[in-house]
C-alpha cells in the first residue's frame, strides 16, 4: 500500500521505549495515538475525495474548506441525533422505573407469609403462630 508523501499532524510523534513498570500505559497511549492518526488520515482522504467531486471552476482551497464544513456539519448532526436518542431512551427507562417504584411502594416484598411487617419477626415465633393456626 503506497504511503502518502505528505506529513500529517501526528506523523512526527515518536514513541520512546517504555519503562519496565509501565508497559500497559505505554501500549494504551500508543494505541490511542494510532487511532487518532488513522482517523486524521481517513478524514483527510475523505475531504480530498469530496474536493475532487467539486467542479474545477471552483478554486481548490475554497472547495476543500467547503467540503470540510459540510462534512463537519453532517458528522455533528449524526452525533447529536445519536446522543439525543440515547438520552431519551435512558430518561424513559428511568421514568418508568421511578413510576414503578412509586406505584408499588405500599406493597411489601413478595413471597413469604404475607405482609412485610410480619417478615421482620423471629422465624421461630412465626412457625409457632402457623402451628397454632392449624391446631
């Protein structure tokens, strides 16, 4: 795969060898920079491809800036739509949860031998009451 001759913003970053106690931190930082560098290259290639779609009568710097602004606007719109959908779903789930708790707060724990106040008594005393009931 041919490499671009142009220098990018992140192409000059060099990584020193990690110290012995911190190989995980070094690997994590290295991967983050690689992801940022790859995203930068993909973005530049996308802008260049979009610029090539603009007619030649438009000067290249103006076409490149216009394509960048349109790409950023679309990316922010998609991000905003995704985040608003996620927050709406979370808020709806939270509202349903709190309504469920509010409507069922007068009921005790389910299962056992009846109301919630009886379940706090001594189990031996509870067994004695049951035995007296069925004598």
